C-alpha cells in the first residue's frame, strides 16, 4: 500500500484559494467560479501586459466554451494564444486553454521546511492529476476527454511559472484531424519535424496529437535548453466518466506514462540526448514514491520514447 501520510503532505498552489485535493472534487460550476477569479489573482501577483491580456482572452473563451459545451475554439484561424516572455503560442482547444491557465497559476507554495519543497510526488504530479480531472469534468462527452495529459517541470533557471501542462487531442471529434493539422503546421514552422521513417502509422498518427506538443513548441520558441528542465511525465486518462475525485497515489502511480516515440524525436530537436531520457522522463522513481509497492503495468514496462 502507498504511504498513508503522502496525501496529507501535498503542497498547495501559491496563488489559489483551494488545495489540490479540494480541486480534484470540483464540478463544472466550481471550475467556472475559479476561472472568473483567475485574472484578478494573477494581476495581483505581478502578471501584466500581453501575458495578462492573453490569459484574460483564454479565460473568456474557455468560460464560453464550457457553458456551450464546445471543445474547439470558435475561430481556428484566429485562436487565443499563450503569451510567455513575449513568445506567442496558439491554443486551439478547450483543453489547450485550460492547460495555459493552470500552467500560469501553477507556482507551488513555499514551505519553511526544506524537506517540504515542491517535488514531483507532492506537488507536480498531483497538480497534473487535477488538470486531467478538470478536463474530465468540462468535456461534454467522454469521447472528448483527452486520453493523455503531461507536465514539463523547469528548474529555477528555466521558466516562471515553473511548469507547462499539455494534453492530447480528443480521441473522437469531427475536428480532430483539423486540430492535429494546425498543431503540425505550428511545429513545422518552429522547425520541429520528426523523422517518419517507419511503415508503422504510430508516428504519422500521433505527430501533432501528443500531450507534449505545446511543451516542445514553447521550448523551441523560447530557446529553452534541456538544462532548464527538471522532469517531465505523462498521465493516462482514468477509466469511467467520473474520473478521480480525491487524491489516490496508487491510482496515479499505475497511470503514469513515458512520453512516446514521437516525443522522443521532438525532444532530441530541443536538445535532449538518449542519455538524458531516463533521468528526465522515467516514471519508476516517481511511481515508487507514490506507492512503495508499485510494479509496472504492461503499458509502463516500455521505456521513454518507445512505441
């Protein structure tokens, strides 16, 4: 069994009025109430200019999308953007906008005790689980729920806020192919093109669909190097429509996933090498800290960036 004390040690997001375990239980109305307060919270904490405006645009469109049960932005030719250090990255879906908002609010609370600073298991993975659950809640149908969500965590010399969330495109959606087409075009413009030298359709199907797509795009556009990245990890969707409403480290440990083969090729184009892979993207260490008795399931046995 997992340590019974771990859930009690989850660190709170610094700027939010709720903790992660409480956030996991949010319904659609709770999420809408949070979104309404977000720009004011971030303005009070120093966000300004284009970054604040881009966030306000995301909040407005996201609230409308949730209310009208839409999963794609109203105008794919003029999407809202994530503005980060002057770099603008387009956001095409409801999940993209939610990822940007929660990334911006994702600064962990500082604790006096050095042993209680933010780690993957006491903050970043629980925060990722909350993001994934919110996608679960706001999706009008289960087929629109992103199958994968991911988090890329940066060190003190990398990015502030110190994380980027992302999610895969919807498994079944009339506009899914168009979403992937737009994502691929943006990656190509940024110079991120995987080598599709395989008879398998895995690479061709997933390119532009991965949860990490926006993360690699932001890294390339900001010129961020691998040196700034602390860890990266992905989380598979829960089974059933209700998802995970309370923090369950056992459940999460079994749903952790390595980034896929497509991400391996894109990661190499932003500076990662094969020797970096396990230390930056492996799941075993985090899974065992969540659950000391963890044993890898079938989908967890393959290493990072494998088919």
